[in-house]
């Protein structure tokens, strides 16, 4: 299992969820729009938190790899 690849995928997925919610909010004023502003704000907040968590995992995995290389050299 590659934590860097997993974190990158998680960041991509979170960014996609955030973009989808933003697009729904942007269409809110259109006729026949079924936008639920409350749910979209919650989706954006969750996506932001997920992106940050995956970025933290990515930084930690990078630091651990660097520390391992320092120990081996």
C-alpha cells in the first residue's frame, strides 16, 4: 500500500466533491434548480477537511520517507 498515492487520490476526490458542490451552488438561481444550499455548504466543508487531512498524510509520508533515507545513508 502506497500512502502517497492514496493521499493523492484522496485529495483528487475531495477536490472533485468540492467542485461539484460549487457548481450546484452556482446554478442555484436557475429555474428548475434542485440545489440545497445547506447540504452544498456541508459538502464543501467536508471536502475541504478531507483535502486537508490527505495533505497532512502526504506530508507525513514524505517526511517518513526522508527520515528513512537519512537513516540508510
